[in-house]
């Protein structure tokens, strides 16, 4: 870029006699519009994202009798090919480490047809 062009651009941007729709004003509107559009796209993309059926997950629910029920395992609808028994076992070990002294009332496995365990529903009393 030539020095002459830079000087002309500088004068155009910093001209005190510029019309109300100056380059600064239009540029600022463009920047704000681009930022708003990007933010809206991120929100839209996040709301349309479906969780992977091969993802490990956990959820907690408080029960009326004072117990809690956690689900630890693969998301409902997981396919048999995506189930990793070692990863599920590790997640269960992690759950047990996070709940020391919990009195387990029931522990029910969730399984796919064919007997492949995809998760556990654990009802417990916290200590």
C-alpha cells in the first residue's frame, strides 16, 4: 500500500467536516452488526445441537423420601458399538469416589437388548 493512499484514508477517517454518515460511524455499525450476528449464530447452533448417543453422562434427582437418584452411563439410545465397558466402569468408580459413605438403596443396570450394560440408576442416601 502506498503512503499516499494511507494519508488519504487517514484524512477521510479523521475529517472534521465529514458528513454524519462518516466512515467511523458506518464502520462502528458494521462491527456491532457482525458481533451481534456471530453471537446469535452461536446461540442458534447451541440450541440445535443434539447430544451424542455415545457420550457418557450423569444426572441427579432428589426424591421425596430424602434419597437421591443418580444415573451414570451412556445417554439413552446409545448404540452397542459405541459402548465402552472400561469407560463405564471408570465412571462408576469415579461416582463411588465422589460419594464416600453413601448408603446405596438400589443399583439397577440399564441394558440394551443383548445384555450390554449402558449405565446404572443408583438410589442412595447421602451421609
